């Protein structure tokens, strides 16, 4: 009785963190819609997330599990499926042509793989359907936990974490710990196994994020007569310095320089406007 109560409590918390993990990219896609481009962001995490939700939703259904033993798994992955469908759709709408084709191919591949899995588990290997679906879900989960690492090259090149979601990695780590415990209490190795990989993979992502998480400032120096006006705007981050499209008055087109410089984090996030002393008379 006590084991059942603890198992249900851990499962509820694991489901909550899984929901937070699936919803973590909302802010990223809000920015994508505002900028009307996904930039260099990889679509792999969302295609894999779609497949993961499909597989584990199928695994948690009464057709695969014993009755409603894994109802929490079914519920959370149903919600995750809706979110991943939204993310994939937004990505396809705003991705660059090359990325759009690649993402479209991945989504089609995911759907074809899931249809094949359902067919095999129900009619091909019905006697071992739970093992087949669970093993597939295990592989999908490991790839999902590691998928943000596909953006590492972009992060290192641009020295920006714009394309990474810290909260995805954080909730993936916390969720992995709880689902590991849930699987142990349920004596279900297929739920436990992927979390042995999820914990270290999420940890690596958070470390990389913290290494490259720096605030940047856009500095625009404008000469107006004998007065230099320096406008400094702190940015949370930029995916690429060339994409910093903040507009400033050009004072009759006499723009002296536009540069992006990396600075240490500061508490004040407000607009800073500094007027220097007048230039020496010529």
C-alpha cells in the first residue's frame, strides 16, 4: 500500500517535470515567431520529441501496458504530443528553406516509423509488444535527452546560447531522476533505462549553457556635430552578432560605428544612455 502511494506521488512529480520539459521551448518559439525566422536552430529535438511522445503514449495505453497501470505515462505524453506538434509546425513555417526540407523529412520519417511500430507491436510481435514498444521508447528517450547537443557547434561558433533552452535541460534532469525512481518502484526496467543516460546528458547541457551564457551589449557610437552619443543596450543574448537588428536614430546618417561587445552580467537591464564630452574643436 505504502509503495503504491509513494509510486503514485513520484509519478505525479515526474509527470509535472516532464510537462515542464516539453513546454520549455515555448519561449524559444515565441522568439522565433517574433523574429519570423528560426535562424540556425536545429529541428532535431522537436522531431525526436514528437516520436518520443508518440511511442510512450502508445506504451502507456491499455493496448500495450497492463490495463491503466501506466495512465500517467499516457497522460503526460498526450499533452507533450500536442506541444511537439505545435513546435514542429512553427518550425516548418519559419525555418530557412534547407532547414525546412530537412525538418519535413524528419517529421515524415517519425510518422512512418511510428506506424510501423504500431503495426509490428499489434500484429507482428503481439506476444512481445510491451518489450518492443518499451525498447523503442527507451532509444527515443535517450536521443531526446541528448538532442540539444546537436546545437553545440552553433553555440561554440557564435558564443551564444540563443538556440538552447536551459529549462529544457533542467527539467530533463529533474524528470530523469524522478522517472528513474518511478521505474524502480514499478519494477519496470524499460522506464528506468533511458534515465540512466538522461541524467548525465542533461547535466552536460546545463554545464555548456552556463559556460556560454553571457549577456551582450550593442554599442552604437554616433557623431552629431562635436558631440559623441553612445547608446548601450543590454541584450539577453543574440544568436549571431549580424542578427542584432536594433534600430537607432542615425542623426542625419552620420553613424560612426556599430559593434557588439561581450560584457559580464550586470543587474541593471534597463536602457543605458551615456553622452560623452564634446570632441575637441577642429
